[in-house]
C-alpha cells in the first residue's frame, strides 16, 4: 500500500513550496510553481506568458527574501504565520509589486503601534498611493509625538516629512518651545550626517520650510528671549516681528506693522484624543453665520469621547444677554457617567478656547476647575463672548471668508 500524504490542502501546498518539487519558476530568492503564482497574480501571469521558455532565475533585488517567502506562503496556503510588524512594510511592498491585493489589505490592517518605524511606514504608504494608511500613520505620530520625537527613527526622517508633521494642528505636544527643541535636535543630527558644523546658518538651512511651521508667537517671551534669540537661527526681522506680536496681538489694528511670518494660532486636536489623564476635544461649526443668525436658542455638540470611564463632549449654545439683548456663546464641557453609576464625582481642570480665524488675533481662552457629579455634569460659561465682539470686523476672531469657527477644550481629569 502506498504511503499517504497529509489530507490537508494547506499542508500539502506548504510541503510543495518548502521542497520546491516540480518547481518551474525560479527566483534568486527561492523556487516556486508558475501555475500557482499565475493564478494569484496578473503580474506573475504576464511575466510567465512572455518568458515561458526562459529557465533562468528571476532576479528580485528590491524585495527582501523574508518578505518574498511570506508572500509565497500566503499565495500557496493563505499562511500568515510569519507576517508581523517587523516585516509588514517589506511584505506590503512585495504584495503591491506583484498585485497580491488580498495580502496588501492584510498588511494595512497591522496595528500602527506594532510597526517598528511609523515614519518609514508613512513614506511607504505615500509611495504606494495608500492615502488612508498614510493618514493613519500621521494620526499615530500626532498622538504619540512626545515619545516618537525622542526616537532614533525620527532623526532619520527627511525635511519634507518634518515640515508636514510640524504643520499639523493636531500635533500633541506640551508646548511650542518643546517643538523648537525637537527641531534643533533634528537639525543638529542632519548637520552631523553631512559632516558640517552645527551653526545657526546650517541649522536654519537644514530645517528649511519646517522652521516656519513652529508657532514662535505662542512661546513665552522669557523662553523666546533666553533660548531662541541667542541661537541665531531667526533673523533680526523675524524676531522683531514676534516681539511686535506680543506687544500688539491684533496686528490688523496697528498700521505699519509687517505681517507675521509664523503661525500664531493654537494647535487643535480635532481627532479628539485622550492620553493618560488629559485630553482635548474640538468642535468645528461650519457656516457659522447661519448658526449665529438663528432666531431661537440652539446648540451644537461635539462627538463624545470616552475617558476614565466617563463620556465627555463639548456643548456650544446660543444665549441672549438680558441687559443688552445681544447674542452670546454658551460654552460648556459635559461629563456623563455610566447609567448604573448613580453616585459619582470627577475632578477636572479645563481650558476652553475659541480658535481665532483671523491672522494676528490670538485665541480667546478661559479656565476653570470643577468637580463633575450627577447633580452638576455640565460646566462652563453662559456668556463666553458676545457675537458682536466675536464677529467684529476689526478686532473679532471671526473671518467671514472662512465662515467657520473651532472650539476646543484641553482638560485633565484627576
């Protein structure tokens, strides 16, 4: 009686791939079978159709051997046992090159935090025109900026990616001064890589347009004077412009002042993120003129965020002042506990902010501390700002061309 082999199709295919028996497709990496590869990929089918008589091994210099093997295991037996975060991007490259769409989709589902280099993953995603995955990488970078900026991988990114990251409103950093220090560390590494002096001029050249994404006007004057001015990276004219901004926040109201060259508005984490015991919520109101013009009291709410077991959201309401009969903004942070929790409390410190839409006008902020509980789960300001002041054409925060506003709350929970 002849010996039998495994009755499992996947095992038989793995055996066929592993032993290379009857293989007729030879790569510099390993051998395979043309019919199987052609059945999985139009790229392989075309390759073998026009090269059917060539017995020479196909040279694949741009694909890593491990990644090629993982791809073949998937083609032969849907085997993903060797796919992991460390090789996912190399496998993605191979799968994209040979048109294995199912494997491409699987690689894109690998959690971002499992990838060893999210900056490289972002670059690969752009190379493959995978915009959604590139966006996921940027989102992860923003949410973990403080940790990632300390990594060796960050120091290896190019100027274009540095500029793209620094430009993002969603960048979760403790301060713009911290971002300045990060920028210097990156620039110094580029100087070392190019074997040049870490001079002010070379630092500025290394940073290029990324320098103009740092929001210097938001840095405390004492830090700016003590650390940034002596660095020599900024020109005298640029430094003078920043000092002017601190003296005259509403640059439109002072004739003769040169427009500011650096962004001045605060960063907004409009991806609504929570990290540890602090978080940021954002609410963007489109067609604000319609909202402001509504005759009855109305409101807008942000998407809810779950943090520390509680649900948080922004509530913005149109109120009317009793004395002046002027409309104003009611601006609140709302906390909701699980229904089964009838007796609860939560200490919170919050900074409420209207992001100015006009160049040269600072954000409007106010702060409070509050203990949320089932008797007091919404707290803020009934009259945060009047609409007359808000929409003033000279000194207000509203830009009629944009016709939208962004409200944000940065808060910590004890």
